[in-house]
């Protein structure tokens, strides 16, 4: 996977990397029912475990990127402002919200979003971005660009997953924020699939 490089990174805070060595069972296909051999264990350095964790998250976000943008492209223009009920985001608002979050989450951890987004680590800029009126093409462009930015920041965080950051006023780590953000993306992918199905739009990967 080609990793975009982000050249506008703010200075990072001090790192807090674990140096412990963990005995981690090998994951993958389980043994066959008649396999009586003892489980294989390997010793994996703490840094290697962190790198494997990051690689798995990167692959997951790569899939999310493809599905979310493909689904947004499939939604007819006339469906983008439909709402299942009052007080619930429309499909357009969901996609813009995802883009806003993709800019905002890395900004919280020290990666500067492009100036034209207006998004910084101030939550008010995140909220303001979501209120921007966007045409269909602008929405699609923002969604794609935000995923490229998000994935680039994630790639550049290698070696920093244990760096201390604050999220919602609570102490946490870079790695934990990436996990929470990935779960959040899955939440809105599921929401978008339900919206699409409500309009008889079949997700491209389900055909």
C-alpha cells in the first residue's frame, strides 16, 4: 500500500514506548480437531506487537475507505437529503460527518489538517466543518481526501502508539484513539448501508 506522507505535522509530544517482551500465541487458522500437538508460541518484542496492531488497523481502514467512498458514489443525488426521521442525519450529512472526523481525529494527535478544511484540534472547527453546504461532487471529494489524510496520519504514527494524548478530557494513547476512530467509521458504514438499502441501492461489494 502506498502511504501518503504528511508534511505538515506539528511537533510530537514525548513518546512513552513499552519495552516489554510478550509471549504471544500465533494467530491464524486454528488446529484441526485431531491435532494433539501443543500450541505454538513465539516471543514477540513489544514494538513488534505494536507494529502488527497498526498494520491490522491500516488494513481495516483501507477496506472502510473503499466501501464508504464506493457507497457514497452509488447513492443517487435525490436520496442524499432524505432522513429516516426528524433529528437524524441525512446520507449527505453522514458522509460529511465522516469526512470531518477523518480531519479532526489526526488533528487531535498532532497532524495538521489542510488549511482549506479549517479543522484544527478545536472541536468547534470540527462542528463548523459539518455545517458546510456541499454539492454531491464536493461531498465525494471531501470524503476521499479525508480518508487519504486519515490513513496517512495512521501510517506515520508507527512507533508512537503508546504516546500519551487526551481525548474528551481523558488521558489515553495514540493507539487507543485509532481503535476508537476505526470503530466509529464502522458505525457510520453500517448506517450508510441501511440508508442505501432503504432506497434499494445495493452496496457494490454485495453484488
